[in-house]
C-alpha cells in the first residue's frame, strides 16, 4: 500500500487499511536503515523484528499492531534506527520524551525531526562514575598486580539499587582518550543508554599485561605456545569477583554476571564462560582469536537459565574471521552438552575491521541484548 506523504487524512487512511491501531510516521531525515518502534509493549527492545516499520514512501513509514496483540492501556514508545545510538531526537538535537497514546484503534500520526548519530550528543551528567579500584590490584595466581577500574552508574551514590556486572578485558582501550589504538568510548555509550533507562550496569575493567598480554589471555597449549589463561581465569573467579561483590552493590547471581572482550580478550572471555558457567551467564565476544586453535572444554552445570552469548565478527578483519565465529557458534549449538543451555546472537558487519571503532559500535547493542532483552529472540 502507498500513502501520500504530503497529507494525512484519517478518513483517507481508513479507506485503505483495516481496523486496529496504525502508526504513521514521517521523518525529515531518511536513509536506508529500517525504523523500529519500541515501547512498554515489548520491553523497550530496539531491534525487535516484530516491530520494524514498513517503509511506504520517502520518509514515510507504517506499522500496524496485530489484531490479537494485547496493548497496555497507556502505550509508551519511541522510534529508533536499530539501537539507542540512533534514537529519535528533536529539531535541535535534544532528547525527546516518550510518546504516548491511549488509542487501541485508528490512526496515530507521528513525526521525527532528526536521528541521533554516532552517540552524539551525550549528556555529561549521565556519564558513569569511573573509579580506580587499585593501580596495583593483587593477582596472586600470577604473582603480579594490575590496574583495575570500576565504572558505576551515574546515580550510584544516590540510589540503593543493586546492579548487574560486566567484567571486561583490555581496560586500556575501553575509555582512555589517550589510548594509542583508540578506545571503545564505553563511558559515553553508557551515558546515552542510561539517559534512556537502559544500560545501568557496573563495568569492571581489568588492564592487560602489556608485553605478556598474549600469554596471559592464552588458555592451555595453542599455536602461541603454553598460556597462563587458566590462572588468569582463576583470578577473575576466585579473587576479583568476590572483592567486587563485597565492595559494590552487585547482583551476584550468574544471570546478572557477564564477561567480555575483543580479540585475545574475547578468547579468554569464551574460556571463562565455558569453564565457569556457574559464575558467568552472559558472554560478550567480539572478534575472538580463534585462529590460535584453542581446545574447548565444556563443563556441566545444571542451571535454570541459559548462557547468553553475543558473538560479533567483521568481514574486513581477516579471510577466516567470519568462518571461525560461525563454526564456533555451530559447534556450540550442535553439542549435546549445550543443547537448550545456550542462546547465541551472532552479529556480522561485513565491512567491520579489527579495531576499537567497530567494537565500540557493537558494545551497546551487546549490552542491551545480554542484560536488558528478556525475550528469547534467537
């Protein structure tokens, strides 16, 4: 069906479409990305395929709620281009309030002036609190010390809430503006997400071992030689997590505890999750170094909730990156051990390169799916 985007008449529209609630959206800035509607009817998910709008003209979109869909009495919603980095904003670039309607039938006309781009603008007052837990945090398993950071929700000091926790590797490249390789800008990403009440988590960031990074993140014997990864994982599980749970308001259970990283940091995060499924229920794995040919060992654990794995790869990283992650996903899901115990979201950017810029773009999508998507969207 095609609508005239120069004029909307409810009488005209109702002659073209059946009864029910129809959302008609016009936008000043149009591009090829799909438009999603998210709200209190789908847990505010921004990439829910059931709520992608139909493009019916230039800058013109339509969505109809299914006739048997149970809507809240007061419907709250926003429009996005697929995540909170590309949510609607007003004509001068400010955050818009939630849209609302009490209609359950008929036509609801809406207009978007602009879309947020590249996570700008972000509001400084929503930036997480960044605390240096210690510049010499003891790692007895490796007889060394390391800088460890905590990123706390912006209102941590003014609330009594407890929060999920994500343990991330390679802290040097996560929020440090002076990093030689660039950084993920997770502080800015978390600020934008918090503004929309998504992303209020505690991030524990552990710096890597500089020249010993490969050895520390390598588990068992691989083409890199014998690694120290097993000892590093013991540090995370036996030393760091107990400290964090004792000193911060955390949700301690596995379903609220994640681990993640990129490249070799992604590899050590895979092993942490596979070796300790009782501890880590969320894995954020970006461009893992599966080329080192690690030996995967699965441990049994009777848990009521599946382990969620957000797996990302870029097509411009190497000739084998996408093949490696697809093979990893398939082997995990085909394993008799993990049947019905894993949910894997594979995200592939065919233009993605092996660097912080692309991992930065993927970070908020992963956090939202891992911690704030309560629906099974696999």
